[in-house]
């Protein structure tokens, strides 16, 4: 395993995720929530976040892929291409979201294409409330005006891996969030 530069340490992540959990607990006091994690990157964040939320809660997962000309994050890393394409659903939620408090949990908000698409999909399920929690936010890369309700860390335009985030399916198990150097 190459030595990667740590951008956000496991201790910083743990502290911030606990704070986000406390915020959600306060905001939905006395109510139930459904966490909807975006596969696969948000799975570790969701499992840590949910354990800091002291509410009646259920889990669900949703899957997305990119259409046609949108490069994968891995391709962007190599070529420096921009994301211009569209997103499609590969797995819908399993349970009804109707009249429920839904918290969509994402690993990173980048161009905003994925969350813009997913919020539309979930709003079609007619939830009582829909909130977005993202561990990371790269505001400088935005192409759609999307903001999350709960943001862990705002980061610069670097390609990051670890704590669920991958490069070609690797590095998801790193406990820290690390920078993968772009090729020259
Ligand atoms: P968006 O649709 O906002 O451009 O991108 C969101 C998705 O792009 C994330 O769920 C993630 O899969 C991927 N992504 C964006 N930036 C990064 C990054 O720095 N590292 C990794 N591993 N994935 C990223």
C-alpha cells in the first residue's frame, strides 16, 4: 500500500461525525428517520453517523451510475476531464419513503449532479422531510446549485480516498481521508 498524505484524520472524522449525529438528533427530536446511503462510498459514513443519532431509525440504500460521456472519478483523476453527463439509478430504495423523514447520506458532494438527481428521485416518493448529509463537500467544483443540510468538511479540489471513498474500488478501507496525487 503506498503511503498517502492524510487530509482528514480518523480522529477528526470521529469528532465531526459525532457532532453531525447530535445535530440530526436535535433537528428530528421525537421523530423517526430513515437513513438512505448512496452505494458504496457512503456506507462507512452512514454506519458511524447512524450510531450517533439517538432516534428511532431505519436504513436503506440507493445506487447510481453515470451515463455516457460522464467520466468516472477515476477517469477524471487520470485525464482531468470535467463531469458533464448524467446520472442514472442502479438500485432504488427498498421501503416506502412516503411521509417519512429521509436523510440522504452521501460521501462527497462534488459537481452536485448526483445529489440533484437523487433528491428528485426521493422527492417523488413524497417523504415528510428530505435532508442531505454529506461527509465532504468540494464547493469549487459545483455545476448544479446543490447544498447539503449537514456537511462534515469542506475540502479543496483534490481527489480523496479512504473512509468509504475509492479509486477503482480500492482504498475504501483506509481509516483516514487521504489525497491521491493526480498524475502529471
Ligand atoms: P457529483 O455528482 O457531486 O459530481 O459527485 C459525487 C460522486 O462523485 C461521489 O459520490 C463520488 O463517488 C464521486 N467523487 C467526487 N469526488 C471524489 C473524490 O475526490 N474522490 C472519490 N473517491 N470520489 C469522488
